[in-house]
C-alpha cells in the first residue's frame, strides 16, 4: 500500500520562515530605515562642553581686543600749516606750533584783528586731558602784548573779552574730535558771537563789552587744539552761515 503524499504549498514556506528565525533580521532592516533619534553619551558631553566654552571664548576675545586698543599708539593728527593768518601773542605757558595750540593754561590771540563785518573760523579738539579741569574757551578779546597778565586770564574776567566755555562745567562738554565753529558778526549793533559744536548750535550768554577792535581768541587748559583759521582747514564748512568768510588781513598789513 502506499500512503498519500500531500505537497506543502510553496507560498507557506516563506511565511513559515518569517515566523521563525528570520523575523529578527527583517525587523532589523525595518529599524535601519527609521531616522536615528538617539544621541550617544559622548556626543551629548561634547555638545555641552562646546556650549559652556562659548561665553568664555567670547569674553576672552573681548578682553584681547580691549588690551590691544589700550596699548595701541594713538593716531597722530598732522598739524595744520599756518598761512598769512595764524596764531599771534599767547600766554608764556602755551606752546604754539603752526596752528596747533597746547601746553599749560592761558589765552592766545590770532595774529590779525577781525576787520571784516562777518568772520568764521573753527577749532579742532585734538587731545583732552584726563583731569576734570580740562577746558576750552572760544571767543573774542581786545589785544594784549606778550607778557601781559590778561593773557593768563580766562575770557570774560577782563574787560573787552568774551568766551564760550567747553568742559569744566561750561556750556557744552569737551571731547577729542570735536569740531567747534565760531562766527563774529559786527555788521550790526550790538556785535554777536555764535558757536557750534559738531554742527549743533551751542546756547551761550550774549556777549557784552566787545567794544573797539577785537581779536579772535582762545583760552585753553589741559587740552590741545588746532585753530583752523583758514578756509582750507575747515572740517565743517557747511556750518558757516551765508555771508561769512575766513579771517583776512587788514589792508594796512597787506600793504606792508
């Protein structure tokens, strides 16, 4: 006799295989296609270390830049070359080189009086001392010969003089790089003095006692300035009002 033989459908073989030992490999393949979201402990530690070091790195960089700025030499501002109109008599403690005025404390005058009706000039602040007493006055003064006590005094303390003060509790602060413009108008009575700082008008008391011949004047204390008396040296020419011009020599001086 023979026993009946039944064939197993071929479709069942793969299913049987999947249900047995091959199921693990299929699952592994499926998992490999999923995005990885786990972060290793080493990666996490490295990331935390990097985050912690960023503020310190930024701080160190700032400190390095600050040290470089502190020790970097200051940029030298070239002195202005004096023309026909320049710096005249001045206090003994004041040093004058071209149009640069520096040194001690005192008054200095231009080498010409204001002969035209309307004049304009500038003062460029080059250096300001660290002490609180650093100050600068710009204005007008009667003429005083070299050695006169009046050259040691601030404008306004002697007759026929007037000054607008910067720094030292004056009408405006005094900082390096300031550009101060000054006009003197004697085309009308009473005469007037107007002052600008970096293009903005400076409120100041009205001048008094400016009678007779007047000379552009400065009073410095603990600062260095360039006195831009010529138009070629102006840095804020747009500040100069219409009808005003640079100081000029008198006809008598031109004839000499």
